[in-house]
C-alpha cells in the first residue's frame, strides 16, 4: 500500500495532476487506513487525500512499535505515536 500511494503521489506530481479531483479518497477510507495502522481515526495528516494515504501507510503500525519496545526492555505504549517520533511528511 505504501508503494502504491507513493507511486501515485510521484506520478501525480510529475504530471502536475496532484489534486483531490483526480485522486480522491473519502474521510471514511482515510479513517479506516489510520485505524488499521494503529492511529486514532481523527489523527491529522497533512496534504491532499493521496498524500495522506501515503503518509498513513508509511508509518509503522502500533503493534510493531510495541513489539520493538518490549523486545528492548521498555513497556508498551498505547499511544499511536511515540514521544519524540514525528509523522514523516512528503517533500515537494
């Protein structure tokens, strides 16, 4: 999914077609993507729909983060984003 939405972002940018008119994803779809990745469905991601989808899928799922924390001797977190970790943004 990350590669798909990343490629759509790159292609749309190169063709100067980056806009919600051509690459629309509903708020419901974006909310489901967020929940699947372990985020609250109301977490804000910057950008247009396709850019948001890419950024959501670019994040490590909460369960994976928790497994890494536990494996390294830390308690698991129930927060979608760990303190000190920022959401990656698309550089244009």
